C-alpha cells in the first residue's frame, strides 16, 4: 500500500509518518529529496530555495517526479508498504492515485501550526508569523499542476485529519482511518 501525505506546514505530517512507521510502513521524504538537490547545487537550505529547487526538479523531470523517485527507492528497497511524505503538486497526486495509492491530508489552525514550526527551530522555520502566512499563500496558488499548490492537493485527499489536539488524539485518528481502509 502506498500512502501519500500532504498538508499544511506544522500540521503534524511528520507525527503521522512516525506513527505509520510503527505500523510497518517505509518512509520516503520529498523534503529529503529536495534537500539533497539543494546541497548538490551548493545553495543555502531555506524555504525559498526548497520551493525553487522542487519546482525546477518538477519542470525538468515531470510534475510527478517526487512520487517516481519514492517509488524507485521502494522498489530498490523491496518495500511494498510505504509513505511518500509532503506531496505538494497536483501531478504527484494524479500519479499516486494511478498507482492505487491513498492521499492523507493533515491540517490544523494556522496560529497553532506557526507555533509548532517556530518551536521546532529548523533552518526553514526561523520566520515571523507574517512570513509564515505569506508562505502559505505562495505555496498554495500555482495554476501549474507541476508546481506547489498545497490547497489544491489537499482537496484531492482521500481523507483529511484535523490535528488540533494531543499526539495521542492524532494517533487515534490515524488508527481509525487505517481501520477504515483495511476493511
């Protein structure tokens, strides 16, 4: 089974991935694929470069390149149940669905999401709330199906989880969803 994960920044995608890994799923991160390319290009790792390089990769190799790369890695690893984390482009979801994969969206209230990303303190998270709001808009407006458009991708989700509570509540929501798809 292939599960694609999408959602807004700070919503809890990583926490969902960690839970699914305990259920035997392998994990392939789009962010890691992009970061490797940023490093290869000798660029600084920050959000604008993440967006620029991801869109470059999609333009050069097709809009669904991230799903293809994850699939290639899963085949190489001889894995059949895996997660592709952080799908952002419509073309990625189209390919995921063609492969009978499911898309799970994770969301939360914007201020809570900002507090989460600010507290984790990674290089791409050292921003103000206003910058965070601007990034949400920039990454959610492209009409090009090969570029980032989180909101359009989230609308394509097979299921959406609102993560406004505790980690235990999030795990329970994921488990409930898993039970429905395993029937």
